[in-house]
C-alpha cells in the first residue's frame, strides 16, 4: 500500500513536503510512519491493517494545508494520533458487531494466519543474500553481528555490540530496524522480479 | 518512570495479549505521546520473533504469539526475515573462519610437524603457556579416549540418533547450530583445501553440511574420523536436502565432541539397488572454541 499510487497525487506531494522539504528524506519518513501504523493496527486488531493504515494516511493528507499552518512538532505523532482515534472507532464497531454475533449465533471472526506458512524457502534466502550485498559494508556487518547471538547471552551480546559501535542500545536497534526495512523491501522486490510473489 | 527491563516486560505482555482492555489503552496512549516507547515495543516484538524461532516459548506463549502477532502476511514476512537473517549470520560466521590451503598445509604432514615442534615450542614460549598447551592436549586426548573406550558412548549414540532423525530436519531446525560448510568432498585425502573453523563457545550444536553431486541415492552413510583414522561415530539413513540451491547432506553433531583437531568425514551413498558407493572424504579443522 505504501508503494501504491496515492488517490490524489497533488495532496500526497503536499504531505511529503510537510514531512520534509527534501524529497528523499520525506519518502524515508513516510515509509517509517507507514510501517509503524501497520504495527499499531497489527498489535491491536491483527487484520485490515493495510486498509486502516491507508485510511490514516488519507485523513492526514486532507488535513495537511491546516497542519502546515497550525501544527508544530514531529509529524509522525499526528499520524499516530489519528491511528489512535481510528483504533477506538474500529474497536467500538467491532464490539457492536460481536454483540450482534453472540445474539445471532454467528461464529467467531478471528482467523490468524496458519503458522505452517511461516518458512524460509531457498529462493527467499538467495534473495536475502543478494540484498545483504546491496548494503554498505558497515550496515551489513552490523546486521549480521546483531543476529549472530546466543539466546542465553543475547542482551549482553547486543549491549557489547552497541558499545563497540559507539551507539546506545536503542540507537543500535533503530539502525537495525532501518536495515531490516530495506532488506524486506529488497527481498520482496527480488521475489516479484523472479515471479515468486507471495 | 519504570525501569527499562520492566517496560520491556510490560510491552511483552501487551504484545502477547496478556493485558486487559484498560491496560492496553495505556500502552496505546504512550505510542502517541512517546515515539521512543513505540520504538521500544517494536524492539520487543522483534525479540519475541527471535524467541519464537529459537523455540524458547512455553506452549501458551507460542499460541499467543501466533494468535496476536502472526496475524497477517506482513508479520509473517517479518518473521521470515528474522529467520533468514539468523541463518545468514550463522553462515557468515562460519565462512569467516579462515581457509587453510591444502598445498601449503596438508593435514598429515602438518600434524607430524606439529608433534615434532612441540618441544621446541615449549622451550621457546614461557612456562605458563606451555602448561596451558599441555593441558589443552590432555583434555583433547581425554575426550577422544572417553569416546572410544565407551565405543560408542551410549548417550552420545542416542544423542546423535536423536539429532539426526529425519523428521527433525524441518525448516525450524535447518538453521540451528554453528554451520560448518558446505564442505566439498574429495576422493583422496589431500586433494582439497582444508577449511578451519572456530566454534563459538556458546554453541552447543554443529551442523556439518556436505556438498553432494547429482547422483540419485536413497540414503547416505557417514563416519567421522580424526586425522589418525580413529572413528568418532558413524550414522546411516541420512537424506539429502536442498539448501541455497545446493544438494547437501546435513549432519548434526554436539559441539562438545569436536575438540580442536583435524577431522575427516567419509560419505557413502546407498543406491536404489542397495549398493554402497564411496562418495569421498570431507576434511575440516577445528582450531578453537
């Protein structure tokens, strides 16, 4: 969804401009916000996540002309505020729906994804190796070191890694998180190129 | 303000669905007011994915993780990325062990040189270093002696059998342990380069990955020997799998039995007609832990 063509190109451009005058930085920020909106809806609802995140973007997009004049602070917070409002709306709606279901005897509505689908096939690993090669040497070393740990000493290992890199633990996570986002998009793109869209 | 560890525990409870409605709202309120807190929860979710992959959850936690976190394809993609990065990190760590070219350091002559130079080394280095060296050699000999005198040690045989049961070679176990390989086989002892590996002290399991050709074998037999042809163990009924587009036989070995030493693994294939075909030797060196 984040990569889809927005409904209104002009208003979307305004939104990007509001995020950051530098187009590349704005796009990076937008991707970061999008990913966090997905997480917020995933953690609370677990479904319709892209639809709801898209709705947040649309609502904020419409408000941008006012926000430019009146809002100060990190734009991400405004997106999360809208997401919060939407969460309340959706949970209220679903509570009513569940009530109706109980009264009418309709069954449950939660269908978690089958964990059997969770697998790394060989093609994905090959794609991942390719994408790791696209990283800077430093980022590649950091993410491989981050995931080379012993479960029993993971926290200490990562603290030590952060110290060696001259970063705080949270700064290390932020860096790893950004690299993960890049890798995920890169792997998906490679899978699409190879005709293996999942 | 809570301590970071407590905050992580609370975020963990939130993500696994242990909190009631009011408590969930408190967490969500913080997402809006405190972007750092959102980052903290993201980090905790990532750690939960690592724990899930490592099989460290209780049954209840596993079910909650699947119900509350694995709820859509995006989450599954994230989990697969974590699994892939763990695998890549392990392969990277094993690949970074420096290879030793065979033509300059063939196994048998090097071992002879090592023995003949032992006293020279003792004389050259300080006394404490020599004592450490002797103790290390003694420990190695003791481990090998323990393995051979019990011939095979029942618990080791059982452990090897359990580790290499074919049903365990699922996607979940495929990336467990320190990976040695993929090793290239050769028909004679010194025709191949010998790769050296340092097993991290924290690793309890080692995967030996043996490259095999395209031959159609119903199963494989493997025997691990020291450079002096002392057999540590043998296994039958091994199956080939494909990893990274390559056909390999994977053998799981407890890390504790691989002392710093040179090793040869002999591999046979069993044809459809039940004929045993010698497929070659795979040499590797453990240089430390």
